[in-house]
C-alpha cells in the first residue's frame, strides 16, 4: 500500500485515502460515542463537536498536541497563524471541552512551540494545576538568517487535582558514566556491563535524547508535525499504569494511540483528516506484532547514538512481545512500582 517508487529502506507511511480505505473503515464516527464503543478506537471528526458528546470522567491521561500558532497545511486542511488573542480563545475552547472528560486524578500534557507556549502557559492554570514545563530538543529545524534556529519545544505538565500518578522508575534515562565512582572496588550508583558503564538517572525537565522520525524509521509518516513515539512513551509511562485510558483530541497520524497500545494502555483518539486516520490504523496494526519503540530498550530510555549498546541490552531470545488486548482499566497501580501523589 506504500508508494511503489520509493526505496525499500524508505518506510514512510504516506499512502492515499483511496489506497488506505480498508484502514479508514476501521475508524468510527460520531454516531455511538459510548465508552464501550470508543475504547481503543480512532474517531474521525471535528474534535470540538465530538468532545461535547464523549463520556464524562473517563480519561486517565490527556495528551494534547494542538496546531501551533503557525500557518500549516495538514493534508489540505489549512491552519493559519492568527493573533495571540485569537489563539488564546482557541486554546480555551478545547480546554473547556477536555477538562470535564478527566478523572479526578488525571494528568495532562500539552505540546507547544516557544511562541504558543507563552499563551498556553498563561491559560492552563485557569483550568488545571500546572506542575512543570518540559523542554525537549529537536535535532531538526530550518536555519534562520535574522534569528536563532528554533530547536526546542515545550510540553506543559498539569494535573486535575492534588492526586496524580508518577512512575519515576519507569522513565529513567541510561547514561554513560565518564568518571565512575567506586566504593571498596565496587561500582556506586552505576552498573558495569560488557557494553559499557552506565547509570540510570532520574529524568529532568530538559530532554535532549529525542530523535525526530525520519524516512527509514517504521514510525515515520508524511504528517508535517509528527511527534516521536519515544517522546510520547515518556509521558505515558510516567503518568499511567497498564490498562489506563490515554486520550488525544488532535491525534494526527496516530502516535499517541500507537505508543499507548505498545505500552499496554487503552487509547482514544480524534482526528479530522481521513487520510491521517487511515495512517493511524495502519500503524496500530503494525503495533500488534511489533512493540519496539526507538530509544527505549530494556525498560529504560537511552541517549542518542547508542544503538550498539541497546542491541547488547536486548533479551537474548530476540523475540518481540505482542501487545495484549486491553478493554478495561486495570486496577489503580496494578502491582506497578508507581507513586500516586496525594
């Protein structure tokens, strides 16, 4: 179903809606939006209309990657840059619709660039409790002749109340130890392996280990603002437990749903463009048999350019775990090493 004239190494998903009709037919519309019917589904339609009809208080984690205040063409759907006041009103609109869908102990992550971040950061506290702002480094981006190259984006972290889940042990970053410290000849707070010396570090709110999807990566699509699965995996692992429900009202090409499925979470996504919906379903099909996430191996996140070390850390069998089918929320914490903040 992929374009025939591409290199065999080019794994970009970019088929037309006509070619991907079988995938689009798996999506649902705004007809029956009961929790039972929307669970683990891609909903095609206008998110502002659909969120009004969704069940109340069903979401454990809300991940929002709204159109930034930039002029962009999303497969023919044009989003035009507007005045800050108008973009603020746009943000208020989707927030007012999304917040009633959250469980009391739900967490929220909102993506933004440097310009829209100022607006979103001012509006979020009116609806939620802001806990932090994550800044992550993009290694891609166009240069500018009269300004600094835009190489960073923000993700605002907020909660719906004073209680929330945060699994810090599940989002540690494995870093190489340059000057290892020993006590009585034994490693202290680091691990000595055949592949090198490493320390699993607590994550900070600055991430420089993210790679933007490119043509030879199976997760890559032709969506202009696709987020990496590794980025979304950090949010999901930190703020949910297996069986929880992850909701994305601006699904795009499906990264949030795909990553949730790979990590044994339930998902619900809304997307306006039919072609993007089809791409999402194609990726969800692939995730049924392949749960790998680039840069996440052995239960930890790795720095860039560590593929050889990651290969050594993979299980000897080399088998890929299959994604279990999830239809209900698991019990809170579900035996996981998580912390429910209260």
